[in-house]
């Protein structure tokens, strides 16, 4: 196993000054992701939660104060950091109000429902000298960190194709806001930010994007399937997600001039959090490693070799540990508002592509490919 910084372990040993955190929203994202990760982070204390279901919060966390509305939370002088884990179309007004009240802010992905709103929030935070970050937690998936390590060491040679899929089988349409026709609903705004952010982390901003959306389930009113193609120099990137895939598909399939990396199965951290497990030392180890198939010989007749890829553990703890270090020590934030704004630009440009039925170029498209063309 490849060594990795264990920020879950650090959470047990690094507590010094404490910052008070207020969480807005106690749905799936707030309850499953944000609360346990905030509580595991050194230097952060979950002080109050805004929720319309006070009983559920107090059953889970009797020590935490529950408020019915966000405004009283923003007015409290003891709250240093506000975390917004509410429906996508409420991100902008809530973050704007929190920043106006002088709070540092973390927003659950996506940043907002439009790039223009995201730019306004970034400008407001920059002008006020406040931290503004977005919870792009899948930068710390085990399979993504493993792939990143393989690319950093040049194990696959020059990468020529990457396929990244996030498929699920959810044939029944729910009454949740994500399944309703409202700004920020649908699978493109749900899973698109994850896959776009990972592609951007690996290769930078693409030159252009082509997006296809589909509404496939019986009774569905919003998109529940997408295919996005990203244009880079000498590299094809395909991003796909669906709600009607029952058979396992590769999470990653990556091909290069020296070989391929294929990974099945999702990072386990989300499932563990949903099951009520708390981050602890050793957290994030994926028991289903990917497969490396490589050409390790000098002759064309040399047979390919296949083996398990060395696993880099996932580390969702790194996000809030990084947020605390930014606020207490001045280190760079784990997710900058600039990088989150790039993801919003890709989301919005993708929608332009779908509406126009063609490739759409990024106005300031700059392909990083920082490691690939040198190999």
C-alpha cells in the first residue's frame, strides 16, 4: 500500500484553538458527510445546526444547538465558519448572507447553479477577506488518488484516453428535490461536479466540451443520464453517469502508451459514512484495488503483465482538516474558490453544448496536461 497522510489520525492529536462551526441543512449531505467530517477535524467544533427537523438532529447530536432558520445563526458572533448543505438553488442566497455577516463559508458541491452566481460569491469573499471553499470531497477518493499517483510516476506512459463513470441503479423516481425540475436538479448537477473536478485536477481545463443528457426513467422529469466528452491535446476524456445501470461498470478505465489501469467499484468512504461509521485511523483503505496491465519489455513480442495497482487510501478527513489549517495557520485551502469556479464554468458550458447540440469551446480553455506530454 502506498503511504498517505492520515488526517483522520491527526484529528485525534492536533486539537489546539477551536473554531465554532454552524451547519445549514441536515439532509443526506449534512447528516452523512459534513457532520462526521467536521467532528473529526482538529480545530473545528460543530456548535449549531439549522434544520426544520430539530428532533432528528438532537437524537443524533444532543450536544448541538438546533435553530429553525439561518438568519439567527449568521447573526451569532461565536460562529466562525458556516457550512451550507442545502438544495443547490439555495447555495447563492445563503452563502451571500453568511459572507455579509462576516463568516467564512464552505458550500456543498456544486458551488451554485450558475457561474455568474459563483463569481459574485467569490468576489464578495475576496473583498471581505473571508474563506470561501466548496466541498469537492471526491478529490480524496482512494481510486482517484491511486490514479493520480500512477500518472505522477508515469506508470502508464502518455495517457491517450480516460473513461470515468459513476453509475447507479435507481429506477424509482423519488420526491426529493434532485428529482424535480428546479435549478440545480438532475444528475448533471449532482454527479457532474465530481467527475468534472477530478478531470480538471488531472489534466487542467479542456479546450471544449460536448454534453448529451437523457431522461430515461419512467416518470422522471429531469436528466438522469449524461455523457460528457472533454477535448484535450492528444487525449480523449469521457465522463458518464446513469441511474439505470445494474451491471457493474468500470469506475475508471485509463489507457496510455505503456499500458492500462482499470478500476471497478466505488471508493468505500461514502458507504461507511452512510452506515454510521466515524473516521478513524486507517480510514479510506479500498479493499478492491484496480488492475495495471503494462508493457514492461523492450521487444514487441514481450507479453503484457497484469497486477494489482498499489492502493492509495482515500481521505475525506483531509478537506475539513485543511479548512481548519487554512483558518488557524494560513495554509492554502484544500479547495480554492478559483478551482470550484472552473467546475461551474464546465457545468454551464456543458449545458450550452447540450442546448446547441454541438461542441462548445471554453473561452479561456487552457489544457494543463502537466505531466503527460513530457513522457
